């Protein structure tokens, strides 16, 4: 290893993960040569595609990594002699692993990585991602005794213990080999500060999903429980800068936002932003730890992260400031992250073209081609997701009405700002189904200069009036809340074949949209609305 001015060449392990992808993008955008270490050719292709979608015009190199072999990559270090920096984002972030699984996934990778790094002739820095709860271990304790290892894994759980062990091992091993190193201890990594994009759905994201679905009965933690966050783009920019700054050698940085609200306040803020029902009750962590997991719905391994501890962040803040890396507003970042998670149904709908748009303060969900003049307005009781395939097929977009699907608002009284946002500034071709046909006709009446054409699919006002039972809102709401996708498919189409396409609609009904649907069904059956 030498410190001469070799051309910058970054090798990123874990390049297909959330942090790894953003880091590769940041490094490549800065002009560095980048090689992404991935586990398969398919994974490499996905990384390349993601980079292109995020504005990178040039290709990055890829190499296949096999963490089950000592060499890691075919040919070992000799295959990549020009590498000047390594970023280790690899490992397994998962709770419920056995001690053996966790050690293999997190400790074993570090052991092999150190051997690999030692063989690189031009390596100037090895950057390792550890964690804000596990960083700062004493390398003098390495090697761990069997008794010490057993105790730590028992007390912390396999995942956190494996990160603690790998942190100590990394420091000791890198120092012994004379490898210049930097450790980054990030907090809970959330989505991009501008777009909210993230595909990580465990930890804090899982708790937000419970609140969004209405499944949370209480908020975890007391007034001072602190679960800090950091946006993935900020973390990537920090790592890219740390790899080449001589002042960062031998440093461990706690990278997190000190302005993150206390956990319960954070969840309350996000829940209100999503118009979800936020529980008022708060349960101290000490109580949660005593309750069985089937009651708390929390993995026991996550509870150690619920702490009142604060962290030594000043060196990281000073380093970021010296490189012009600005900290984004944490509350705005949390809102954008939550919007992205909900728009993609917490990983259940990973396709692109899903977003929230603002309509005079009303959060409106749409899926399809952004800004397309072809707009589908779904009917009851389905949502925009049900029409997503049609929207994509015609190069259009399907939009949830206020109070339905994923859109905010109460209902028909919010149609005015909603329709203005839907129509935009150029003539729009509206396709309205059932109740959506009424919205399409209303738009044409109020904003005729913005409507190029109307296509009405089974408009409710041209069908026979529904029975009086549809006006019994509590009854209809209860039936819809407990329906299944198969039953809804049978009622709407006469067969259960469309059940898969209706899963998201049923999920929306169960999380509180049933009452809104019942209310609008009752209006659709009234004589006034049908004239």
C-alpha cells in the first residue's frame, strides 16, 4: 500500500443495497472511477439501471463478489490493482438471525475484507460502515474469548452483537495490517432527503407502517427516547468525502441528525402527516421489554435501540461542514420518506411512477406517467392501483379521489382543489369510471377549457339506482371493512379471478377507507346526485 497520488478508484462492497447504491452514485458523480461489488450479474444490472434512472450518464464497473470464498472476487486483490479506496457497506441487516448466521454475515465479511485489502498495492483508505449503537468498541479486546462472545450475543441479540464484534475486529485488524481506515457509525438510515426514496422496510419503517395501517395501539418510548435518523444521500456524501481526507484516517464518526425528534414525537409527526390515527398512549421501553412480543409486535432485538443515549456527533458535524455537506431538515426528510414508503405500500408496490402531488395542501396520490394528459378517475370501492396497468398501457395516470385510496382529504367536498391539480394547465383527456365519471363531468363543467375529451366507463348515474341498503352507512362500512379480495372480486365482476388486482383496495378499506366509501356510495344512490 502506498500513499502516492494514484487516480481515484473506489471499490464498493454492498453496492446493491440502499446505502451502497447512493454511495456509488455520489462517487461516480464526483468523477471517481467506481467498481461495484455485487453478488450476481443480475444484481449488477439492477444497480446499473438504477444509476441511469438517477441521472448517471456513464457506466460504472462491476465485479462479482462471493463472501463464502477467501479471495472474495475472482483473482483476489490482484484482479483490482488500481483500487485506492474500499467502502464496506456489505453485511446483513436482519433481526431474528442465529449467532452463527449473524457472525458469518457481519464478522466473517470483515475478516475476509481485511485480508483482501492488505493485498492492494495502492490502497489509501478502507471505509467501514458500523453503527451508532455499536461503534467505539475497544480493539484491545480482540480476539474475544468464547465466554465473552456468548455473553454479548445473549445480551444484545445476534444482529447487534455481530456488529459490535465486527467493529472491534475491524479496528484491530486494520491497524495491525497498517491499513488506513475510517469508520462511519450511521443512525437509522432513511430515504433520500429530496425524494424520500428507500427500499428498506424494517426497523423504524415497520413501526410507521403499523401506524399507517391503524394497527398501533400505543407509541413506544418516553419523552426522551431517542432513535436518531440520517438521510441516505447525506450519509453517502459523507462517506465519499471521508475516503480521501487525510484528517479522517483513524477516525470513527457518528453520523446522525441531533435534531431528530424524540421517538414518540417523531412517530406522531409522521402519523399526522400521513393523516393516520396516532395513538395517544405511550408505553415506556421498560414496560415494552417485559411484555411478550405478540402483544408489542416488536422484535426483542429492536428494543436495545430504544434508548435515551446521546452520541459524540461534533467531529462528524465539523467534518461535514468543512466539506460543505449540509444537513437537510429532518422533519421534511421524514415526511418525504414516509410519503415514499406509503406510495410504494412499504415494498408491496415497488414499481416506479408512484407519487403524491400537492393540491392546495391536499395530498393526492397518482400512479403512471407524471404530467400525462390522459387521466383515469377510478370508481368505488377501488383505488388507483387497480387501474395502474391500464394507465401505464395508455401512457396515462390513475388518480385517487380525496378520502379514497391513498389520497388525503375527506371526500367530495375536496373535489375542487383535487380536480384543479389533476387537470394541470393543458387540455386533459379524462376517463371516469362509475363515481369517477361524476368527477369527470364535474371537471368538464367547472373547467371546460382544461378538458379535451371525456370517456365515461359505466357511469353510476346511468345505471339502475342501488337498493336502500347502500344508504345504511355503518352497515356498508362494516361489510367493506371485513371483505376479502376474492369476495370483492366476485361482487364486482361475478368471479374471483380479479382478486389479486384488488388486494390493495381491500387493504385501504381495512385501514379506514371503508367509511369514506360508504359515505360516497350513499350519495351516489341519492336522487339529487343522479339527476
